[in-house]
C-alpha cells in the first residue's frame, strides 16, 4: 500500500522565499520548489545558515540571578506542604532560566535546584544516569547515603556522585536543611540517554549512623595518596565528600603566597581551585566541572567569555557581578547563570561583616568537560587594556 504524500497543511516545514542578499531570486518556480521541499520534509541550508552556523555562540539562555533569601523562604513553605516520598522523590525546586520556555533548566545543559529536607525525613533511595552533586551553603546534619556509605554534609562541603549510584538522604537533626543540587539533566534530556530506577523503601539502621568520615573519605581523602587496595574505578570520582576545611586552606594559601610575592593566583586577588578525581586527576564527573573561586576585597576579575554555560553560587561575602549586559549586587547564597559566550566579570566588596574570610567566595559548576571532549571549548579574556587573548 502506498503512503499518501505529506501535504503543505500537515508538514511542519514552512519555507518563505525572500528578496535578500545571498538568496535566490523570488520566482514562481522557486515558490514551487519550496512547496516541494515542504511536502518531502526538506530544509535547504541557504535559508537556515545564519541560525545554524552563527559567527559566534548565541545561547538560548539569558543571564539571570536568583536571590537565596527568596529561594529559602519558598523552600520552607514547600517543607510544610509537600511530602517527600515515592512519586516526587525529592523536595527539589529547580531554577528555570526565563528564556527556556518554562523548562526546569538553569541553562540548556545544566540543572540547579535547592533541595530542602525536614527534621527526621528520609529522601528515598533511587539511582539515575544523570551525574549529580550537592553543595552546602548553610547548615549541617543531613547525611547522604551513596552505595550504602553514609556521608556527612556540612557548610562548604562539596559532595559529587557519578550516575547510576544508589543514593538516599537522611536528616538526623531537629532542624531543616537546604542545599544546592547540580545535575546534567538537560544534557541527558536533549540527547535522550537517561535512565532512572527506584531503590529500597528504607535505608538500614547502619546507614543512619553519623560517622565523622565516610568510608570513601577514609580511602581516598588523603592528598596525593591512592589506595593500592583499589583497582580500576568508575567514570566519576570515588571520593564522595570534599571538605570545606581543605578548600578554604587552599584558597587562603594562594592569596597569602600572592601577598608574599610568589604568585599562586590566576590573576591579582583571585584564587581558584578545581575539584578533581583523586584516581585520575581529571574532573570529578564526566559531564560537570566544579570549581571554587575566592576574590579578595577590592579585586576585580578580567572579563572572560567561554563556550558552554556555568552556574555560580555565592558561598560567602558580597560583590558586584556583570554577565553580558546585566549587573547585580550579590550576597551569600545567591545563584546566577552565565550563558555560553557571555562575558563575566566580578568585583569583590566583601568585608568582615558579611564574610568569614573577608573575601567574596564563589562556587561554580559548568559543562566544560563535554565541550572539551568534543573539542568545542574556547575562552577569550580581556586584559586591563581591553585586548582579548
């Protein structure tokens, strides 16, 4: 049996002949050709090249800022109204970039959400192919359980978790706790590669214990040392918690070395570290890069453009952030998005009243590993004279 040809009334392809430079002359024959393209679901490159191959990246996302005080208040309300359990799985509230049509995506490749757990609550066990992490900007007392290993979560701790690992959360305290989740959900969504599976209904009593250090930290949390008892590891870091005390010390040492005249910073007044996999030295997760930046009071970073997108959270201090044509004053907990190829610069205005260190501290995660794997990464930095390099 033959299949009826698609008609122009049912075809999603719509082509319009236009009188413009670089376009063919508008004639009845051209119009007939375009109707034939529509029937056969064909799109000629000459009508689309400006959109498909622009001179530089044009992100569908826009710069945007979310205020922590507003997120926290709404999360508290959700804690009173929304249960945690099968179905919803997590009391996680995602950032929705205003230019992405209401999708729960911070950027076209990155998911960021505030997760809120009430006293005594368990977030049930599950696993998914999406790579994930938790970053704690305030509070302590919640334990994430990854593969049966209880891992404490405290302010400043970074807790990565590669995809397809069983995990649950438990709040062992009498106070609610909020933290930020980061995942590659949009990337796996657009590539149609995601899987999800429910786990046990309850974690065991042993997993409700509160050890000072997880088993992963006892094996992998020693600088420069790899356990010989462990062979090949999975695609993500085997270290499940990167403690704030070590991050803080590394950043403080960099700025101290700069003051002593020995360098150590990426630019004047700007210390930075990257969280890495202790087994490989590479990124902690295959699709996500995570960093921490400390900018001394009064210092300002040079404007930088990068392919790919980033989400930042202010961990401590205050300052002024400029992304593209948007400029915001930011303080502890605030989150903002840097879309692909939008210039970013930051000025620290932190002081003793709003920062434990007297500096502006920023946690950052990005999709850089994906761009680098595809050889699509590019960076442009403007120096103090305005010259790009």
